[in-house]
């Protein structure tokens, strides 16, 4: 089976707080799950994990929540997107975003592709790109921007799931951080993402057609 014939499926769960008013991060919805490869016998093999986050900016505005507070309440990694994407006043997407895309944006919400992790034996088959592309189409309804951060997994602080992390063999990746970040940016550009100047964040406008893989 060639990479062109490869069938990939995503199986996911999601979390969303049901309280009408509460902590500001109730306005961020999480999607997380497994990346599976399906063979010609329709047998599924788990090959990776993914996570995405949807920031409901419209609901935040309607419920008089500040976007900074929404993102800050969620996590420090989420807050890293605030200044580049929204700017200091958070009244809409930042000038940096508008200048980078060079066109108007109709929808106000934000989809963040937080991570895709693949086991070593399944890399190099375009599975990561196919998974990211499907996440962009499946989770972006109502979002004007899809964003991600080009930060290689091998430089992250260790998380709780050390068994899964050990299976990723991250120590085998390139040790030069600048080279790794540049390589990752080139990788994301295959899906139409554009670089935000002076940041590691990349953005895609949902008004554009996602390139085929």
C-alpha cells in the first residue's frame, strides 16, 4: 500500500464544561484522540495521538469574557498564542495576523492544532500531514484562523505519560533546535500555513483551500 492509498482514521473524545458561567477557560473546547492506520483488511493499528483546542471567541464576547483571561486561565502554553494572534487589545485578530494573511477574516474563533505524535515506525508516510489536514477540516467550523506552533516535541518538558513518550524515541531526532524548528515550519507549509514573523507560530486562514496531500 502506497502513501497515496493509505487510509487514516481519527478517533477522538472531547471535553467542554457545561456550566453557563464559571472559569473563563470553559470557552476552550478540547479534542483529543488516536490516529489509526487502516490496512486493506480494514484492520486498525494505532500509530499516534493528537490534540486540538477550539477557542470560542464569539461566545466569549457574548458572555463578556476577556480573551486574554480565557487563554490565561487554560494554560501557559495556550497564552503564548494570545499576543501574536489577538494583540494587546483583543478586539479581533492582530495586525500581525492581518498583514501576514493580507486579506479579511470573516469568522472570529480560533482553532489550535496543539500536537500530533507518531510512533517511529509510522513516520515518513504522510500520516502526520493527513491527520493535520483532517483536523483542519473537521474541527474548524466557525474559526477564521487555524494556528499551531512549530516547536519540536524533543525539546518539550517531560509530561506525565512517560511510557508513551519513551515509545516516541524523541532522542533520535535532530539535536540542533534551530534546524529542527525550520524543518518543522517547512513541513507545515505543505498544508498552507504561513509564518508569523518573529514567532514560532504559524497560521492558516479558513477562507483558503487546504492543499491536498
